[in-house]
């Protein structure tokens, strides 16, 4: 492996098509404002580097990024790239990851609108993440110990597993399929509409009008706060510790909670309500 140390690469396509190269304490910055520094490269390791230019890692394979800072100017940093390992880094440019596959991210701070679109195979652990639109149309995602703040997350995703994490979000998991969320705090409005086979276990779920138009929805030993107008037109199996403010026109299955403030069954419902609704407090 060729090692490049303590160098700056300000020019466009400065290391285009590089093979088996390790860059240590290098920078990608300068008045030349070059882009696509490592496009079409293979076997690239970046360690203790500073990246301030656009589109550095496109169409690459086998990339290792360790203790690297990508600034706001380092936009669209990783596109169409396979085999990525990122650790102890900062990804602060917009659209930092798109149409990539086989990605491991650990101990990393990410501030990146439109992060992770159309990606496949993303394993994240012990990360902090901010993104307005997160993981649109991505699949095979695993999270552990992730703190996320954003808006429209996990829409049209498939095969997602999230554990021991905090999601402060909105309109999360719309049209998502095959999702398992365990031991998490999930804050957000209009959660998981139009989803299929989504399970929440041991979670605190807060926000208005969750879980509408769902199929195969399961809530296992969860708590809810501010849960109103919930489960409309959904096929659901829910065991809730605590209170639900209101349930509206659930389609099938059962909803079991300590208390349910109001059950709304309207004459104009497009589906018959065949859902069994149980207030545990009624049996005490």
C-alpha cells in the first residue's frame, strides 16, 4: 500500500483512480476548489484527514475513513461507493451518503440533510445524527446506540432494526416494511403511516396521530404519550403500558392499554371496525 502523509490536494481529481493508497494527516482544501479528488478509486484509507472540497469519494470500493473531518463544503461526499468503514469522524456536508452499499459507521457525528438515500446495508453504532430527510428508499439498516434528530426519516425503507436509540423525528417509517424497533424512545408526529410489518418493543412513543393505515403492526410492552386519533384503518396487535388518549376506526386485531380516553367509531369509516379494544383498568 502506498502511503501519502502530510500533503494537501486542492486540485480537481487530484487522486483520480487511485489504488491501494493510505493518506495520513492529509487535507483536501484550497483556492483551487477542486472536486472529485478520489473518484473511481479502490482500497483507499483516510486517517486523520481534513476534507473541505466537493464529491471526494464517488464510484469507489473498499474505503476506510478514520478520524476524518468532512466540513459543510464537503458536500455529497460518498456516492455510488461500496465497502465503506467510517469511525471517529465528522460528516457535516449535505447528502453525505447516497446510493452506497455495505457501510459500517461507528462513533461518528453526522450533520447532513438528505443523508443515506437509496443505500443498502448500513450498520451504525454509537453515532449522533442530524438529517432532515434520512435514509429515503434504503434497505438493510441496523442501528445500535444512535441518537437522531430530524424530520422525515426511514420513508420507503425495508429491513430495518433499531435498538437502544433515541429518535426525535416526524413522519418516520412511512411506507416502511419489515422494521423492528426495540428499547428506544421515539418522538414524532404521524408515526409509521402506511407501513407494513413494523414492530415496536419496550419503547416509549410520543406524538399525535400515530400508526394509521398500517398492516402487520405490533406494539409489545410499549408506553405512549400524546397518543390521539391513533390506529385509524390499521391491522394492529398492541399491548400498551399506560394511557392512549384516543383510538379512531381501527380495522382489525386488538389494542390493550391501561386506559383509553376515547374510542371513535365513525359512520363514514371506509372499513368495518373489527378490532378488539381492551381497557385493562376496567378489569381492576
